[in-house]
C-alpha cells in the first residue's frame, strides 16, 4: 500500500478496532497519533508495541465528544508535525436497550459519541487538510446503520447518520482534494461484542455467510486501503466489511 501523507490520528485507539488500525497504519510507515479518553495505560501499551516493531507513535488524550478537547488535540498534532494527513473517526459506544425502555439520554449519549464526535473530526480535518489540499478521512460506521437492529435504535441512528454525513462531506470536500469514506463492520471480536451473550453470538454466526465474527485486523486492512493512494479515486463510499451478512 502507498501513502503520500505522513501521519494519522486514530480516535479511540487504546483498544479494540482502533488499536488494530493504529498498529496496521504504523506498519505502513505512518506516524500514528493514538487517541484515548480514559485508559492511559492501554494507550501506552499500544504505543510501546508500535515502537517495538520499529513504528512511530504518539499519544493524545481527548474526549472526542467535547469540541474544545478534540480540536485542541488536532492543533497539538499540527503544532508538532506541521500537518495532519489522515483521520480515522473510530471512537464509539453502545447503550443497547429496547426502544420502549430507552431514555432520551441513552439516545443522545450514543449520537454524541458516534456521530457528533465524527462531525467535529470531519469538520476540523477539512479546515486543516484544506490548507494543504490533501487528506483522507475514514469513519468507522456499522452494518447496523444499514440494516437496523433490535435494541439499537440509538446506535443504528448514529451509524446511519454517519454514513449519510460521510457522503455529504465527500461532496463538499472533493474540490479541496480531501476524500471521505466509511467502513461498515459487521460483527467483530472486541470488548463491544464480548458483551453479547454466547447464545446470541451463535445465532448471529449462523446468519453470516463466512460463518464467523471478523477480526479487528480485517477492519484495519480496509481502513488502510481507503486512506491510502490505492483508493485515490474513491470518495463518499461506504465499504461493507461484514463476512457477507448484509450485501
Ligand atoms: P471498543 O472495544 O468498545 O472500543 C471503543 C474505543 O472508543 C475505546 O478505545 C474507547 O475509549 C473509545 N471511546 C469511546 N468514546 C470515546 C470518546 N468520547 N472519546 C475518545 N474515545 C472514546 O469498541 P470497538 O468494537 O473497537 O469499536 C470501535 C468502532 O467500531 C466503534 O465506532 C464501533 O461502533 C464500531 N463497530 C464495532 C463493531 C464490533 O462488532 N465490535 C461493529 C461495527 C462497528 P475508552 O477506553 O476510554 O472507553
């Protein structure tokens, strides 16, 4: 894979899919900024692992739902490296409940964590990358934003919104040389899906044509492609990585 840019910010990179994206992008020679919110030790471990493998990494703390913190993090990166080439909006949460039991707070917390944070990231990236007329952003969405899921009215709304927002940013930013794409993972083995009961996991697996949950590295590979020069004519795309569960 070829990358004309030099560095990347991955939000929520202290564990799960974000951590794997950070490690993969470091292998391609990018300096990776590992964003975390609460688990400094976990972020430090990912940084150490990247450096032990000869990669470049730095840690940046920010709650990405907070505009001041998120934009300050991006400013720190610009002050340090002189540019931001790539952004992966990966941070996300679930607050699963059936709709009749879901409070407005359960709904807005998820919208803020999964959609508003990505808006802040996409907008700030447009501002800073626009100056260099180069950049690529990947939003980590979800299959649930495409097909819906019981117990996830809040989550599906956030990810469906993220898909639509990605397309609109792509159209607004193309003239400035900046690309916006999204990846929609199916069920991937992380802390988020470890919360599911075993019998539910077995039930889900029965419906997946590739007969298994995906690995975080399989999402990371798709993200690397969408950031890289290899996808230079792709923007506004929502790339499904779901083992065939929703095609
Ligand atoms: P995870 O293991 O729960 O990790 C989520 C990460 O996001 C953590 O590092 C967490 O940091 C961070 N985060 C959450 N809110 C944040 C905030 N406000 N500011 C900064 N960081 C924040 O989840 P995952 O499974 O890796 O999921 C990563 C992304 O993939 C999410 O957007 C998720 O919706 C999406 N996705 C996952 C699956 C799946 O099957 N796992 C499927 C489809 C889509 P802390 O450690 O501080 O909490």
